[in-house]
């Protein structure tokens, strides 16, 4: 049976106090609506429609690569009115699932069960909440749902009901379209409530079925920055738990941020304060020390990332040691048994096996061979103010401290560069190359005195 999905995403989110539409507010660096769209696609719908309002052009631009039917709700007249805008685009056959752009972490298994129940009946997702204030209540008689009453319309008895409406529901298309046409706004808010279709279903002698959510996070909508922060931490704890179930040791799950996807091998250890963005692959026996950031990178087996290291769009081989306070910028490729030490920056360069760049150096746009030692304070001068130029350092080279390699330049195999040199020409293989100004001492020189 065909499935249509309608996502309601028209709200401005006034309480966010932001120019950004509510559904574009970021959760782990991903818009709230993005989670709902991704979950929706997992159900293989024949049609996906998103109802937009405030900031609609920006919402469409953000998800321009998705196959989505965009529907504008020009006036904010309630959830029933929002779904009514989508009704002309919904096929007569099949069923429709209604989701919300500000409820990002839905339980896909529960929604799948809801979809099955909604093929012939109206099916609603409910949740038993200890403190139900602010939510519509599920009113039952003899165990069957009779109506849903919004908080502002509840009487004193109904306010004590703990079973709440999540707003998520599924219904056969021909019935849904019929009910939407019959909605009215005779309530305290003067809005068209989607929940009123429950009463219409009962009027038509069609039983209302329910599916009960297991956890509150999966049905929670976000309306304020405070709620967004709470959801962020809930999301991070969920993600950390998934990694730990795969065998990853996380020193403190409350102090980790995963803003993308992390894949890890066996016996991986992650210390506190680490941030992972984009797609990150950690090989087996990798250790990531405290307060490191890794983005869109691969870390090979048995490699160690020391504290406060930043690694972005880089490939690191096996048995490498990075940091502390190292920075690997996009295009960095380290082979195996490479050591990049403290306050070393690498950019768009390949560094081969058993090479050490221990401290206080910059290597950019370079090809560095095997078993090279680059001394402290060495820099590749790769930028002439207009263009970038390459540096080639062949195998078994030793470069002394405080050396400047002015690209384009090539250091031959086995060469030694004396400390303090400024190299502007290719250095021949096997030789010692020295390039320094003449050292002069002035006798009798007196230091200036303070006036």
C-alpha cells in the first residue's frame, strides 16, 4: 500500500528568538527538519510533502537536493489547517503519516507499527507522561479512544489524565481528506485542530487505534533554545550509548559531542571533551585523548591522538602519534608510524612512513618521504602572496631546527640541512647544505639603557 508522509514545518518558532526558522535550528550540527526527513525516507514513501511557512525559501534551499513536495501555509491557522493545505497533493489511495519538523528523534520502529495500524483506521501515537501539562490528553472510555482534548480546553478531570497526544498519526487517505474538510475552529484558540479528526472518526464508526511511545525523547518537540540544549545532550548520550554497545570505551558519555557519524573498530578509547564532526572512522586500538576535534577523517589502527589536537579532512595511517596541540588541515595524508608533535601544522601534504615532525613546525603543499626528521621551527614557505608552490623532501632527510624551505624546492634523498638555513634552491642528495648569513661579533658593544 502506498504511503504519503506530510511533515508540518511552517512555524516561526518565536520562542527561539532567532531569525532562523525553528525547523532549521541545529541539533548536532544538523537541522531539526533534517532528522525528520531522513527518518521519513527510511519508510520508503511514495510521496514526501513538507508544509512550510516562515522562512520557507530558506528551508527549501537547505534541502534542495531532496525529492520533496513543498507546500506553503500562508496563514498559521492550526495543525488541521496545515494538513489541509497538503490534502490536494495526497493520492486517494494509500495512507498518510503526519510528522512534525520540530520533533527530530522519532522512534522508527514505533512509527512503523503506527503505519500498519493506520492503513484502515486512524492511528495515533501516544505517551504516558508523569507531568502532562501543556499537552493534549487522550480521553478513553472502556479502553478505547473517544477524543483528544487540548490543554487549554481540558476540564479539571481531563487535566489529570497522564496519557498525552504526540500529534503524530496515520490514517487512510480517503478518510483523512473527508475529515479535514469537516474541521472547524470552535475552540479557545480559534484554530483548526488536527486532533479533532479523532471525534470525526468515532462519528463515522471507525475505531481509533493507538501506538504507545517507549521514551519521551522520541516524541518531544523543541520550542526554545533551552529545550534544544536538553535535546542536544539527550542525543549525544544516545549516540555515545550506541558506540559503547559496539565496544568503544568512552571515559565520560556526558562529555562527548558527535556531530555526524563515527565508525569505530575494537578497543577504541575516547577521553573527555572530544568532538567528532562529519564522517569519522577510527580503526582498532585507536586512542583519542581529551579535547581533540576530528572531522571527516580516517584514523588507522593503533594510532594515538594526543590532547587538544585538531584533525580535519585527513587520512592517518597505522601506529601514528599526533599531538598534543597538533593541527592537521584538509588534504593531509600520513602513512604509517608517523609522529606529528606539539604545535605542528600540516596542510595538503603527504608524509610517509617513520617520519618525525616533532614540534613547532609548518608543512604545507609538500611531499615528505620516509624516515625524515624535521627539526623544531621548520617551515615550508609555500605561498608567495599569490600562488601556492610545492616542496619535496625525499627519504632519509634530516632538516635542522629553524629552517625555512622556500618553495618550489626539492631536498634530495639523504640530505642534511643545517639548522637556521633558508633554502631557496634544490639541495643535492647526501650532502650537507648550509645557508646562513655571516656571523659577526662586535666587541665593546653596550646595551641600551632605559631613560
